[in-house]
């Protein structure tokens, strides 16, 4: 790239190119860059970049004099610009470096940044453009305390001093490499950007000019698109590059070590998606050890503590997926304690409060999976109260509303599991109202539409459990129409296809309960075809395999109800083979044990099969294992009692046969 040799004072060409590349490559995604500079160098840097940025022109907003008396008023103006619909093109520069030694300006600057920091979630969700914040050079020590959330997620910071001074310009690499969000409703947007960068570079090896956040975001999109093998290859490539940088003169930089940890997390997510639990556990554990090492080395800084908390959550998710409840509970509890420690230390900032809420949700899910309803209800309720508090404090922003909706969903699931239908119906209905409110406010974005669809499914589940077939059919049908609309709009992404399949299953279950066999068979068959398509496309991932098995069972139940025994046996037998494969591959998790027991019982109920006693005995043994592992889960104990009674009754008859 041929650059203007007249660089701004205090910045090298490498540093200027690094900032230029960041503004170009991540032009359509939210990021934060903090520049510490005097008035002259800051304006020169803006002008120089304006001559070289090849994409949309940048926007410059200088702090006005009214900042002294009304910092929140100028903040409102800036937020209107940053969150405009449709998004305005180009990076936005907020120049706050005026009057660096004036006490009144210093106070106003602090007040503005504290309020801006509280809007981090709004900016991440609604401002898909880079934000460059320019501050006085002397503000370097205060910035992390005044704007901790934005400082935590910054892409990098740059100190820019005039050449006449002795201070050297330095680029501080990011301590938070969060994935870049793709443009709403445009699957593969960041991936296309990464591919364009790669095409321009050809076969040249990676160098320090490659910001690892971009290929990481591309890896995330590959996962979302179901291109798991490509995601794995890219995640391993990024990990190798992170390790290379660590061994080439950067070993003393905590940021370089942390980059390895973040790259390990990416590899772990891909392994998790493939059901490779041992690999996921290994890389997540290595990442956790690195972050504990950084915590010991750097001391209990907020960033180091939060990184350990995030790693603990990753380890907990793998343990949870394998049914290792004690381990999951232990690491989630440690993560929650760290979040509470940060809350006590930093005060009730929005990010810290939300982290506490997320940790509570994790603890609640483990309690829920073990049937510890009181504990699950208690922590979910506390999480909901935190999110109501954030909603009241920050206002009815899309992200605060959606967080409340998620918490209501959690509370509803616990109520539903305990048969508290009125309570479940009330919270699910409130959740649906919030989802519809967001849809009306944000427009028909994919996320808003899908949230409405999921909420409708929850309302339908309660109606179905109470035998309210017409209501269940109505809401399930609306959910299915939304899922089909998203499939048509977004294309055949794995998530869109699977959502249609789930909606079809719901519609089919109501038709089946009403004895509408032809309709049930039609929608179940369509769902099965989608599941088979996803299995072929994604490969034999645990999710894809289990989805095919569930669809086969649905088809089998309709055939069985109509007395089509051969068809029922055929599909149940295929489902049985898949579930044995999953048990061998994933180990004896509650889900694999329970799934296998159910299909064995379905086969045993088909008349005239010689293996029926063997299948019933195996199902009984699997259910006994479940009760031994999870004695507090009522449905397993009830199933075991029913199986024991049936087994005792059938045993003499089968012996005579």
C-alpha cells in the first residue's frame, strides 16, 4: 500500500497502517479504539487517515463547550448518531482531548465517559461501526477506571505525543478480543471480509498486521453456517499463529499469552460443536490454566478476574454436556463467586451486574438438570431481579428487554417442570409480549423474529400440557410460519433449517394428540427430511444425529398408533442404532441414557417381537442408572417405578412364551 509519507507527529508508519487496516477491515462491525493525543496530533491523524481509508468517510465529532454544563445532552446527540437506522457509514471519532489541564473540562470529560460506558451494550448491538475515542495524553491512567467496560473490549489503544516531547508513541494490543458481530441478517458477512483479505495477501505468511479478531470472527460465522470442518481448520490456524507470536519475542507480553488462551477457546467451541468432548475439555482446561497464570502474574485486575470467570464457564459447559453435574456446579459456582467479587469491588456497573446474572443462570441450569427446583428457582429469580434492575436503570433498550425475556423464560421452565401451569403461562406470556414489543420496535430483524417464534413455542407447550389443543395449534402454527419466513429470507442456514424442523415437530405433536394421523405423518416426515439433510450437510455431529433420531421416533409413534408395525419397527430400529452410537461416543450422560431407554421401550411395545423382554430389561437398567445418578429428578424416579411394575407384571407371561 503506497502511503503518504507525511505522517502525523508521534506515530510510526507501522502504527498508522495498523490503525488504518483496523478501520478498513472492521468497517461494518462495532469496535473501540482509544487514542491519547494532544489537539494538533489528533486532528492530523484524523486528516491523514481520511486521505487513506478506502471505504466510507469517517465522521468527526468534537466535544462542544456545552459539555461543561450538560455532558449527558451531548451524549444523547452522539448516541442518536451512533445508533441511527440504517447505520451511518464510516468510523465515528469522539474528540474529547480539548483543555487537558482544565479542572471543569476534566470533570465533564469523566462524566461523559462514565455515561458512555453504561451504554456499552447498546453500542455493541446497535452501532455496527468503529468508535474512536480521543482523550488527553494525561488521561491514560484514569481511562480504565472511568470507562472500565469499554476499556475492557477495546481493539487497541494508541498514545500519540508531539515529536518535540520525549514520550514515545506506543500501540497497546487488545486485552479483549471479542468476536466481531456480522451485519444483521447477512450470514457470512465477516467471512466474506476475511476471504477478501486473504485473497489480497495471497499465500504470504501471516504477519503482525493481521488482527486475529477478524479470522476469529470468520471462524464463528463458519460455525453458524454449519461449515464445521472449515471452522476447525481456521481455528487451528489462528491458534498456531498465536503460539508462533508467543515464541517470537512476545513471550513477555501478557497480551500475547492471552491471545493463545482466546485461540484455545475458539478451538474448544468447534470441538464442542462436533461433540469432541475430550478435546474441548483439554483445550478449555489449558486456556483456564493460562488465565490463572495471568491472574497470578498481573494480580487480581478486573480483566484478569473476568477472564478466569469466562474460562470457568467454558469448562462448566463441557462438564454439563457430559452430565458431570458436580464438576459443572463447582466451576460455575467459582465463576459466580468471581462475578460477585467484581461487583463488590467495581460497584454496580452494567457489565458487572450482567456477568452476575449470567453466572446465576449457569448455576440455575445445573440445578434444573438435577431436578433441584427450589435452588433453580431461587437463582433464576435473583438473575431476573438483576435484569429488571438493569432495565429500570438503563431504560427499555433492546438488549435490556431481551435479557429480561431470557430470564423470564428460565423462570417459566422451572414452573413448567413442576406442573405450575398458571405461573408458567404468566411468565411465558410476559416473555412473548416483550418479544413482540422488540419486533415492533426494531423491525423484522432475524433475531427479533426468532425470539417471537421461540416465545410462541413456550406458550404452546403450556397450552398443550393442559390439553388446550386449539390454542396450542394456533401458536405453534404462527411459530412455524415465522420459521419458514426466516428460512426463505436467510437461506438454508443450519439454524434456520433446524428451527423449521422443531416447529414442524410441535405442530405434529398437537395433530398426533388429536388423532389427526395424516397431518401428523406429513409434518413429521418433512421434519425428518430436514434432519437427514442437516446430518448429510454437517456431518455426524451429536446434535445432527440426535435430531434425526427424534424425528424417526415421531414418525414411528404415528405408524405405531395406526397399527403399521413394520414401518414403526423399521424407524425405531434406525433410531436405536443412532442412540447406541451416541452413547458410545458421548458416554453415559443423562440425555444419552434417557434417549436410549425411551426408544428401547418403544420397540418393546411392538407386538410379536422376540427381543421385547431383552429391550425392557435394558431400558429398566438404564433408568436405574439415571435414578442412581440423579435421585432428585422426579421424572426419572416415576419412570423407574412404572417400569418396575410393568416388568414384574410381564415377566411371568414372557417366561411362559
